[in-house]
């Protein structure tokens, strides 16, 4: 949405400058061009407003967002408020209808925000029940966060939630982070518990890791968000992941297998390829992998194949680069001590594919 607003503002500025001559000394043009309050040129306020507009552009860089999520997410709201105030000042120089558009837009935004907060409160604070709690377990350099909800959520593979844990650190009440749902369970269409796989980094996840192991920790879950993907429409599904990306792929495999049990999917072959930097990282999802293989075997489909590629830091004895080990019958689970050859993998899967293939 931020990119869209910026693009629309830039287009508006370009169209106006074709009709009106650009004048940097014109107080009316400052808010529209610089997304800032009208101020005296050369003053501290003017420099500050120009700096705010520049920071908005910098914060659009995804590399900065991923490296300093806490800073950029909070700065986004502050600078959005600055931009909104600037637009109000700019609209004041136009007709009454211009301000009316702004008021209507602000009202719609306030209403949607109110509905979102009401939805979050409803799902996290059930009548006569304790609120949402989490259980944190550390495995190597990752965390398994199991969340228990007082009211169920409708969850689909590939979706994510925002997790707020005010007790994680003194300033954690200001932080809400998005995480992919790896597992879920419950009765019927509602999931009363969801599980997430988190890579331990700096900031929020480090504070959670310092709390581990811990149970019954108060939390708030906002979501789920993201569109549901219909992988079951394809006869062959090839899933690729590196590192923590396996969390999303685990959920897709589970949903396909459940769909196969209900005769609701067309999938007849699943190849899940996961590459890790260290062999110890396989412990993140080893239990989930085993559950999926057993579920596949119990259904009698035998359509799931798992390939684990270990690119470094081998832990098993007598292992060297290039070795391949099998851990189940019918070539269902293999561990390969090398980096994945994507060209060779694609060529092999195309030859073996059943029906349409999704990569």
C-alpha cells in the first residue's frame, strides 16, 4: 500500500507540474511536493520536513525493513502521520471537496482499523476463558512457538499472523511481528492452536529465546493474513525451501495430505526439497517431517518424497561432501550432503511428473 500511495503522489505531482510552473519558494507547493508542512524556506522546520519525506523513501527499501524491522515499522506510522497532516494542509488550499475526499478516506481507514482491533480482541479474549497463551521451546538456533487460542481461527497453508508478546522484554509491548503458521490443530474448520517456527535473530526473537523454555506466556495473535493457495489442483507439486523457509512448506504438505484424505485434491506426487547450512538445523522440523511421512503412509498414497540437502557442518560420522543417505523405504526420505542442483532437479521432476506440475 505504501508503494501505491507513493506512486500515486508522484504521478499527481508530475501532472500538476505540467500545468503549473514548479516554484520552490511557493508555500502552497511545499506540502504537495515534499510531503511536508508549509514552512519558511531555509528554516529548521523546512529541513526537518524535507528530511521526513526522504526517510519515507528510504524506508521503502526492503533490505532496511528486514534488518531493522522494529525501527522501520514504528517510523512508518510516525511518518505516515506527518504525511497525512501535510496532505490536510495542502488540501486546505483547494476547494471544500478536496478536504471532503480526505475526510472520507480518513473515516474509512478509522473504521477498518476499528474492525481489525475488534476482530483481534474477539479471537484473543474468549468469554469465560483465559486469553491467548504461548509455549516457547528452543531447538538449536530456532524457536518453536505453540499458541493456544480461546477461540478458533480458520487457517490455510501459507498464511501468517502477527504475534505480540508484551512480557518478552520491557519494550515488547511496542512490537508486533509477522510469522508464518507452520502447524495448526483443532476440531472442525476452526484451529484452536497454531505453531510457528522462528529463526533466532536480534531484537524480538532474541528476547523470546532468552525466555525459553516457558509456557503459559500471555500473547496476542492478529490474523491470519495472506491468500490461500490451491496447490491441490496440480498433479505434481515441487516445494523448495532454504533455512527457516521450510515452515511454510510444511503447512502446504499437510493441507495437501488432508485434502487427499477428503478426496478434495488432484495431487499424486509431492517432492519437498529443503537445503540447510548446518545439519543440526534438521532438528527444527524433524518431528513434523516424520508425522507427514507417517500420515502419507497411513493414507496409502505414498506420494510424499523429502530431500534434505546439507551444505555444511556435517554432524554424522563418516560423512563427506557428495554422500547420499536413505532413511525410509521406497526412496521417500533422503539426506544429501551437498548443495541442491536445481537444473538437474527440475529436469528429473519434469520426467516423473504426474499431470500438471507446480514449482
